[in-house]
C-alpha cells in the first residue's frame, strides 16, 4: 500500500529493492494488485555466463531488456527487483536508445542498412524467425522478433517502401494483424559499438597479456576472434562487459529522478556479504583458467557504492521492525 501510494502521489517511477528474488516476486504481485498491473514489472537476476555452453536460454535476458525498454518509454511505473539484480551491470540507457528504432508503413528504407542495424542491436540472423531476438531477410520480406513485443513482425517491401507492416504467428508463419509502425529494441545486454571496434578491443587486450595466465587468456581471446571471423557470436559475452562499456550501467541509471524503496536493508547487507564471498572464489578460479583478466573483473556495484546511491537519492527505507542503520 505504501509503495502504490508513493507511485500515485509522487508521479515518478519507483524502484523497489528486496533481499532476494523470491521476496521480489511476491512483492511485485502484491503491488500489481493495487496499481495498474501493466505498470508493474519484475526485473530478474542476471546469471552471468563466463564459460562457453552448448546451449543457454536467453529468456531472462529478454525479460530484463523488456523491462528496461518499458522504463525508458514511460509505461513502467514500478520495478521490483532483488538487491543482487539491482547492482549488476547492464546495457547503459544511451546504448539502449541508440539501438532502438522504428519501421513505419509507407516510409522508405534500405534493406541492407536495416539488416546491419538489427545485427548491431544483437539480433541473430536466421533463415526463418522462430523465437525472440532473431531476424530474417527473404527477398523483399523482413521478419524480426523484438524482446519487447508479444509477437514477431513482418515487413513487406515494394522496392524501398515498407508496403505492409504486420504481426505474424510463429507456428503458421502467417500474418495476423496489420499495424502502422513496428519498434526494434536491443536484443542483447552486451552490445559493442561495432564488430570492428569489438575486434580491436579484443586484439588490444590480447597484446597486453603476460605470464602463465596470460597464455590461457590469449588462447580464449583467439577462440572468440575466430568465432567472430566465422560470423558467429562470442562464446560468453558477459565476461567482456567491462571492456565493451567504459561506464557500465545498473538499474539505478534508468531511474535518475525516481524514488528508490529499499525493503529490509539489514537483510540485504547480509545477502550481499555472502554473495561477495562466493563471487571472490568464483573470480579467482576464472582468473586461473584465463577466462577473466585485468580490466575484466568487475560485474556489479559493491555494498559501499550501493549505500552511496541510497544516501544521494530519494530513498524510502522499509522494514518490519525498527533497527539501527548506521550506514545510512
């Protein structure tokens, strides 16, 4: 009730932070019962992938990107998340906006340019679209599936003009509903400015490696350079977040003027201390394997930085019992 009241009276977006994902899920459902359900979103934890996997689901990445897009367009009033997810690095708002564009019926476009923009926004090119974050080009037809959309979109061109824009069904591949405009949003959280710029970053990092771990790092970077040369994506892009983004963003960067509601701050501190301990062990192992290297070792904000954000912004502290909070 307090959170829904703040959202209605303050008139600005509200970011609600809880100790863990289970409590965030429950709280988001409760808030949705008091606010407009479509204006409330749950932002899931990012399961960082540092090692190559044969197959991995991008479902939660797509959910996070959908929430970030809704925040930027102003349709999401309350975002509920765990403290772990709130502090994790993600795509900066500027990069998100740069890779967001629309395709409107009746307007002229260069098909090759659209394909390049979709690739740069993280979409995977396929012969046929069968899931989110994919696109295909067949003659004068462009299909794509944005993570922010419920359905994929088909655009049929007459020359350079977008003659028809419509949603379509994945199973039957048939058009279902005509629309006037389709929106393209980023399909990945790790988006280099260009393939050429990313290759240069990797080559520069490769040249700097020294020592016994440096040999392993070079081997891992060389594998990714080979994949890029073959037209494939890198095996585990998450490990390059600090390299791709000079100033990585967190969820807080999407709420510059919003209200932060921190629920059970003392419990959040305990969770973060345990996470930090586990993370130190994991990072140490990844350095030994040559998967991570100097300059690519930080993937989230720490407790001190989190406290600084709460201190400087408009923050509401919620707790079941009155406790001493000397940090704030």
